[in-house]
């Protein structure tokens, strides 16, 4: 057994190389795949859509916020990987009574790199993890921010409208693009109104593809209600997934920035 300190400061005793892993977070599930842990991962959530063949073949243990404890018990994991924000405190507390549970807590890119480094160490895939970290860091170092900072409102929900505060991972991604988060003074995911947006003199409204699936019909509807800002759809996975999908994020951001220049 080895002792690991997760990103919430909790100490967890973990077997030398876990053989039965359950992931409760979609972005971290995809990371485990890219670390080559196909045989070791025995359970994922119904929202773990990447890779697609894992989504089709791996045992699903419910959602990120309503896990099925009976299924998890039957899978008898020697490691459960979760996230402080994406999973509920009640689920995590119950799971830790039976199994080792490692939690991430991520609001900035460097914390995502630390998560990758720690999980690759725990799963004996350090070489792959370090190569991934180097590639992600190199891609972000080559990202050229927008020349004139633009004030952005990034929406993740409608009815009510919900945006992102200054202490979120998405906020860090917006800053790296050179954007100014119009609601950076708020915390987590505040509810806002159209009047709140109008008062901020926003340049761009980004409608995220998740967790609410904003699509073209919502874009058209929004444009009929709001005049002034440039309104666009945004790939929520590339703004909010803090695992191996970060390999693709800088390229997507650069395309978006070039379109807005």
C-alpha cells in the first residue's frame, strides 16, 4: 500500500498499482484511457462519453451526482477517482467508508497538470503522463491571445441563465484566450439575467455545448432577444474538461480567437 494526498488534502491508502478503477468524472475517464488503462477501468458514469467504445462497453455506475452504490459495491474497486465539484459530498463520504477515493479539485491549468501527474503516478503510467503534460504545456505556450481583450459572458445554462465566476476552470481558459470574464467578480456558477448582461456592455456571449446543450436553435433564439454582443456557440468540452482533452483545447481556442480578430 502507498499513501497519496489528493487535491483536497485528504490522505488515501492505495494499492501499489490499482487494478479495478472506477471514474466518476468524464474528463478524468478520458484521461485514464489515454494513459492506457483500458483493462484497469471497470466502471464509469453515464456522462463519460469519451472514448466512445468505453461508453458502450464499460459498466455504468449512474451519473456524476447520483452514483449507484450497489453497482459500485459489486465492482469492488481498489480505487475510485472523483472531483470535489462534480460529485456530491454525500456520495463521496459514503464511498470513502468502503473504498479508496481520490478527489481532484481544479480551477486552473496548473492544477489540471498536477492532477494528471498524480494520477499517472498512482496508476504506474508516469512516462505517458509526463509526455502528455509536456504536450499540453507546449500547446498552451504557443497560444496567441486575442490582441484586443474582449469582454465575454460564457453561459452554461438557460432558464435560468447561468454563467461562470472568476474561481472556475473555465475562467482560467477564458483568460488564456485574452478574454475578460464579464462576471469574474462572482463565484462559481451564478444565475444572471438579460438585464445583468446588458449592464456589463459585453462584447461576446458564448453559448456552451454543456452542461446545457446549446445548439443552433438556441443561438437563433438568443440573437432575437439580445442585440449588441457577438453571440456564438462554444465547445464546452474544450473549455471545461481538464484531462487529456486539453491536448485539443489550444488549437480550438486559436481558431476561435482568429475568427474574432
